């Protein structure tokens, strides 16, 4: 399917930038009815201008439940005026479907168990992780500053600068030279916690590690700053190619949790933790 079939930052950046979202996972509980799993996955959406002290425009809804996903689908369908369907990895994806004249899927949709969606508009993270959609997006704040200075000059003000949040990262790193994150591709980095918890002492030989798998190609989805949508759109891919042609339309890297190496495991990452290269 093409990108026009998805409501996302690529297709509706100004619209989605007006929303502020929170997604949290609560501890497993007695939540086995209504096609739910045992953990609550709660999505809450606010009008960004009104702030989180206002009444949410949606939620919290439990995305682990079919009813929660259906309520989310209805909300976004009404918001954008086009049919929106929420799909999850454990649910299904639409494969080889036909369309009616208004662009909605028809009753001849073929539903398959294949799932290839991920957060973002590119499958590069998936391809480099053997089809696993659980990729992590890392952005180097110094790279963003370098691009911002090239566009707006070193004296850019608060209204004329790029922020790392524009690029939708899961993790923002600093103390790394601009573009040096590209040198990490193919390497494994390990978390060095700023604060060592008791559980970390027990598991001191099992650090949290990430394998850097590829660069992140940029698109029109990052043209609007979600924190300042009133500033309008900026053509980031074009500006990257103009000011840094050696890097093309790339900014950021994809990573995956590395559970393959001896002693490695999943874990917790906190603000102000550090990284070190291990391989």
C-alpha cells in the first residue's frame, strides 16, 4: 500500500501536530475480557493548544482491547474525514485489497497475518532486523544543531531553529560529533547507567545493548515541528541534500535491542545514561 493509505505525519503533518499524546503500559491485571490482553496499553490524546490540564479529546483508551482500537479508529476517522483503521502486530494487516471509488477499502479486503508496519514511513529498520518491527530511532542532537545552523545561521532564534523532537526520536543523544552516529552502523553500543539500581548490580554481567542497523531516511513527515506547528512546513529532505549532500536525505539511525550476544539482555534506559561502543 502507498503512504496515502495511512494517517501519519507524512500525510497529515499539520493536523497531527495539533495533538499531544501519551502512551503508557500499566502492570498486567485482570483484563481478559473484550479481546484484551493482560496489560493495559493506554493512549490519551489532548488538544496541544489547550494543554494536558484540559479534558482529553480521546481517552485514555486501552489499545490492548479491540474496543479501544475501534474507538481510536472512529476518532481519527471523524477528525480527518477519511476512514482510518487501527491495526496492530497481533491483529492483522491489509494485503492486496481492492478499493471503492471513495478510497475506502471494500468488503473484498484480504486480511493476512503478515505484519510489516513500524513507527515511521520507512521499512529500512524492518529489513535490517529480519522483519522484526521493534526498531528504535536514535537522533544525535548535535547533528540537528548543525543542520539548523546551516538553514537559519548560528544566530537562529527560538522561532527559527530545528529541534530534535521534530525528527520523532525514541532516544536523543548528545556529546557526539555531528553525523558521527553514521559511523556506528553495524556496531553495538552498551548502556552505562548514571544511577545503578540494585537489580542492575544483580545483573551486572547482562547490560542493555543496542545494535545500530541503518541510517534513517527523512521525508515530508518531519517538515512540521510538532511543538510549534504554527511555524509552517520546512522541506527537510531538500535542505539536507542542499547543505549536506554527502549524507543525502538521512538524519538519525535505527537500532534494535541486541539479545544475541553472550550476557546481553533487555533492560531500562533513563535520562542522562551514557553509551559506550562494545563491538
